[in-house]
């Protein structure tokens, strides 16, 4: 003989059984958290890339100075003394 383990609910009228037509709205988003070191490295990388891609704004000035230095009359005692004074002044002397 088999004994009944639990009660069996009868299907009552008005109750819906099975899948219901409800819409569940869930928003799944992915996110990451970067460490301070990673953010600093990223900023440094972007700065290096920016500097590397920027044109050398002083190319004209460098070419002009190279041309002047090759001229023997350009380097004279007055120019050397003036340059030395500017260097000393920049160091606070």
C-alpha cells in the first residue's frame, strides 16, 4: 500500500498556472574600477603620445641658430659674455 506524503492542491478556477506574461526589466551593466596607479599610467601614456605627435615648434629656430653658429663672425666675445651672464642670472647669481 502507498501512503500519501503531502496534500495535493486542486486546481482552482481563476488561478493561472504556467508561465505568466509579465515583463521584467533588468539592466545589466558591466563596469571596471581602475587603481590610482593605472589611472596615472594612463595619463602619462596619453601625455607622451601627445608630446610625441606634436610638431617641433622650434625647428625653424634651431635651423637659424645652426646657420649663425657656422658663421665665424657670429661667435664673438660680446655674445659669449652675454650668454654667460644670462646663464648665471638663471641660476640666481
